C-alpha cells in the first residue's frame, strides 16, 4: 500500500517506523497519520506490533529508525513523561496499574497533586477528583481507598481509562481498553470515546479486536500486518466483513504456503 | 490441599462457605497484617514487660541507655533498607559503608575542618550508593550481587586505608557533641530520621513512586515514573544513612575502627525490616514497623544478656523469630492477594 499523504491537520505523524527486538522485526517501516480530532482504529493480529507502535508513540520504546512528529514538529521522545508533557496519554494493554497502591493513587500515578510548594501529597484532592471522574464515567467501585489488587479486571481497566481520559490529553492512545469489559461497561467506554470525539479536542488511536466496536466509534481504520500498515480506509466505506476477510485471507495464504 | 482451595476462592465464598475457624484465623492474620506496626509494637512492649518482671535492672537508667546505644544505628540503617526493599532491591554493603564513613571523615579531617569532613564523608558514601545503583540498574546486575561486591570491596578498603589500626576519633567539638556527645543523642537522631523517612515514604511522590517501582516496575515506567532514578536515589539514600550512622558510632565509641559496622549490623537491619512487615519481594513495607522491629531485636538481645543467655542462644532465638515473621509475611500476603480486605 502506498503511504498516506501528509495532511495539514495531522496532529501526529509516524513515518517509516522500524522497531526490532533482537532478530525479530516487530515494525518494518510503519507510516501512520492521525488527524486532529479523529478517532483512528488500529487493528491487526496478535503480535502484529500494535502495542509496540503505541509504546513508540508514547515514548516507552525508542524506534530503531523512522521519525515522529506532533503538530508538524519533529520530536525525539526519550521518556514517557516527555510524551505526557506533550499531551500524549496512554492506556497500556497491561494497564500500568500498581496493585499495592490505592485506586486514587493509581489514578494520579506520576501526576500526583501536592500542596505546592510543599512536596506533600494532597490525598484529599486526589480522592475528590477520583470520585468525580469515576462518577462521570459511570463506574462503580466499592471504595477508592482499596488497593487495585482487589478490583475486578473491568474495574481495573476503567481506572486506567479514566486516568488517561481525564488528563487533558491532546492525543489519546487506547490499547484494547475494552478487552476485559462487560457489555454494559464496554458500551460505557465507547460512549465516552464518542463524547470525546464530539468535542473534537482530542485525537484518539483505538486498538481493538472487536471490529463492530471499532466501526462504531472510529472515523478511519488502519490494519497493521507484517510490520507495515497494509490497509487504510474510512470507517464509513468498509465493513466488519471486509476487515475480517483482510485478516483471515492473510491467515489462509500463510497456511497454504506453509 | 484443602487449605489451598480456601486460598483460591473469593472473599464472598469464604464468608459463606468457610468454617468459623478458617475465618477467625484469617481475620486475625489480616488484622495483624493491616496493623503491622501496631502488632510489632505490641510485641516490643510485651517483651519489655516480660524482661522487667524477670529482672528489675532491665528498665534501670543504665540499661535503657545501653538499649538505646545498641539499637540506634540499626534503626537508622533499617530506614534506608526499607526504602530499597520496597522498590525491590537490597543493599548488603550498608554495614561496611558504616565503617567506611568515619575513615573518610578521619582522612578528610586532615585537610578540612571537621564539619566539612563530615559532609565529604556523606558525599562519598552517597557515591557508593550511586555506584551500587548504577551497576544494578544500568548493567542489570541483581543488587544482591552488586552490593555483595561492594561489601567485600569496602571491607578491604577500610582495613587498607587505616593500615589495619584504629584511628583517633574526631576531637570533641560542638558538632561531635550534637552527633554523639550525649548518651541519648544516637537514639534521638534515629527518632528524627525515622519520622522524616516515614514522611518521605508515606506523604511524598518519592515514597509513592518507591512503592510503584517495587509493585509494578513495567507499569510504573509506562506511567512515566523515572524508575531508574527512584532506585538509584534510594541506593544513595541508604548508603548516606549508613554513613551517617557510622560517623555517629565512631564518635560514640571514640575511635575510628576499621572493623566497625560490617555485615552483622546490616543483617540485623534487614531482619528488623522484615519483622516489621517489609516484603523482601518489594511493593510493601513501613519505616515505623522497621523501627519497632529494631526495638524488638535490641530488647531481645539485651534482655537475654541480662538473664545470662549466651550470644549463641540469642542467635537461635533471632533465627526463629525471623523465620516466624517471614512465614507470617508470606502467609498473610497470600491471604491478601486472594482478595481479603
Ligand atoms: N519487549 C519486547 N521484547 C521482545 N519482543 C517483544 C517485546 N515486545 C513485543 N515483542 C514482540 O513484538 C511483536 C509485536 O508485539 P505487540 O505486543 O506489539 O503485538 P500486538 O499487535 O499488540 O498484539 P496483541 O494483539 O496480542 O496485543 C510480538 O512478536 C512480540 O513477541
Ligand atoms: Mg497489544
């Protein structure tokens, strides 16, 4: 596939990203553009490299080659905190929660509220905001003082999502935020994405394996295959069947050659 | 087999299906875990009462002084070790740093005035921590191995730098009186450090990040926590505290002894931390608990000495109490993970 043309309103451009882990080439020249205010669905098989791409955009991994630019400015991300400083927030597939810490401390992990200029934690404020966020999202949790180890998978995911969504991000990267969600909670998160999208203040990359969910909220879909973007289409001009076929055809071809 | 099954089932199931005995034990263990500092403090008080009832001299002024002097250095070192253990590391060299610091003071004292010499020694000991941290974090050598190396390195260096002979302690001055002049200045410093370290651990971002790094290293770094900085910082803190304790100890015993400190005090401090509820695997621990853990160990040793029990017997008792504490740690930890509040 020919790489997409840059557009003026791209908020994020990843060009020719290559990432190797030892002998394995996880990303082999990925070019992906995210437009301002859009929701981009990123799909692909297990192990296709979706999470790796996210971790590069968020400063966790450094690419072996290729460039990243944000609002037209080339950036070399050296750390996650640098990316967060630029307005990039991420829900990692593994959620990045600390079991031993309370819900509200996880909610503010690395963006803790302190009694400035004193270095002491303002727990009361963090609890207040945590309660508000969760209420806003419609998430029910027994108590925000419990350690997250005691929460269900879906509740944990909700906290990870809330943490990123309520942080005034410009770019939101959601790596399978719906995986552990029940139908109702999943709909709630999708609803939240929909609401964010209507405001058009944040641009989102959403990774999901459920194509119905992808098509429900995304403006555009990219398919990651063999370390490259193999398909790029408006959500309105594709279908679940087409996306499924693209992925499965690939599998059939692989089985025939094997 | 049956026990394992109870561990596996959820809280709700346990309340419904669990027999009253299992439930009671679990609840007691949980209460002990949650009030870990309280339970270890209780043990310390019970021991005090026991030894006082068996020997009137136990709470005499002289003996209390002895208790304070034998325990304060361990208490200070335990603070640094708790930070390191919580973020998933250990420092075996801190006892040797304790011997190293006053030697640096002695050497620097020949060039500078005493207060500067103390600052120099604290900086140099922080550098030892930096070395431990950098090797552990960037070269990915387990800290157990790294600090075992610096332990031997410093043990040798301490003897070499002094030609194996004790050196005179710093001359008495205002600062030496503050650091170790009074009979209780050691324990007073220990209490100040315990309070400060407790605040650092529980009330600041640094403390929270220390827990985060030990609890979920990958997750913490995904959240942007500078995990390497946290670890290295805690290595430096631990070494500096060890150095500080060592300088005070040299002033107290009025000699710079090349054999001061060493693995013994370090292991005592680790034991104190563990008895006080700090998890060796990281992610959990308290400064206050380690302080009471130190108190328990000091009381045990002192009390048994008064009763004429030999050092060997004391070691047997120490060993048993560590085993019991560790087992409790693991057992209650498992209960907690299985979902008990
Ligand atoms: N830290 C790492 N070290 C070595 N290999 C890695 C690492 N992270 C990812 N990989 C490899 O890179 C490839 C891409 O992994 P990645 O997690 O990006 O896939 P994914 O598309 O997110 O898959 P999934 O849908 O299962 O989440 C896989 O083959 C994986 O084994
Ligand atoms: Mg993934």
